[in-house]
C-alpha cells in the first residue's frame, strides 16, 4: 500500500447561527455550476437563453422529485411506508432521470429541438456531478469495502462519518484506525471530470459530429461508470444502496442505460440518423444568425 487518504469529516458546517450540511450545499452548487455551463455552451452557438433557463428550472424540480420517487421500487422490501417516507432515500441516478424527463417535456412545450439542447446539457451534467460529489467528500459518504488501493480512505478514532457509516464509527471506538476503505464518491468525482474532458475532445475534434452524440456519450459513460464503481461500494451498512440480486439497483440502471447509449451512438453516427452539427443546421433549430461567444 503506497499511501492512503485521511482527514476529519465535516458533517455540519457552522456559519454564525446557521448550521449547514455541506453535502446538500454542494449538491446545490453543483446544479448551479452545471446550469451555468449549459447556458454558456448554448450561448456560444446562439441558442435562446430565456427558454433554456425555463427548461433548467423545470429540470431542477424534476430532479428533486425523481431523486426521491425513483428510489421507491428499490426499498419496497422494507415496507411500503418506509419506501414512501418523504425524506428517507434519494438517488443521483433518479435525480438525473427526473430532471431529464421533465426537462425534455418542457422542451417539447417550447418547441425546442431536444437533441440539440440535450447536447448542451451533457458537459453541465458532468461538471455538476463532480462538484456535487465534493459534498460526499466533506461528510465521507459512500465509503466502500476494504482495499489496499492508494486512494482508499483510512478512518481514524473520533471521526464522525455520514449516517450510513455509523457502524464504522463504532468499529473505531477502540482507538484503532479502520480501513482503508474504497473511496467510492471520490472515484465518481474523478470519473466525471474525465468524462467532461472527453466530451470537450469529442466536440473539438470529431469533424462529423451529429446532434445527440454528446448526450448519449454522457449517458453511456456515466451509466457504465456507475456500474463499475458500485462494485466498490459497501452494500451491508445501514442506509447503503439497495440490491436486486447480485447488483445494486443503480448498477442495473447504469448497465442498462450504458448499453442502450452505446447502441444509440452507433445508430446516430454510423447510420446517419441525425443531421451533422453545423451553424446552418443550428439556425434551423432556432439559433441566432450570429452566435455570441
């Protein structure tokens, strides 16, 4: 083992009379940063900012609802009342699904081209994920199984971890260090940053890029990323991800979405099912004659 990561978690941040959860705060910051990047990318191509702000606002509401609603099936085995409890379970995958579904619905209401606008969303979703995961790092959420990997996290006596890791707190009460454990949230953050770079490389160097490719690339990458990373997550702790057979629900979702997205990239690009991205085609989708940078 070359090294490990270890630092005291910050579950609650106190600012005068305010007591804030940095987990929730960074989730909000992640959404704002992602929305800013979406608007920036659309502005560069001359697309309508006012309508896009409306789409993003609807998407925010959809993501909040989806993050809760899409977790219900995974927890029905714990009882209907537990599964329906308003503040009990949330999922980033459910948040993505809810936000994208409601956002696409709003696009149709406004007469916007869904594939073009979803392409703008792809880098915003990637950077929003990375920023949001910083909150997990603050409170040390989603520690996984034991590991010798140099990015593992070493829990020391006196650390107060995220609620789902209460059993790890008790394990270290004897005065010994615990772990290292897989730092699954850090893996997800790093993967999202790499994905952001890949999206920009595709946009810059794929000379015959078609509408929709950037979005389905984000879908495929992040779906497979979550499928792989969840193998490192600990599913035996209270509050951990629910499982369906040998995999977590997020793994089943990520694998399904990832494979469908790979097929979609082939369908769109190899078979020419959408137009090539160009300034002229942008104008047919509602862009201004002179994009602003």
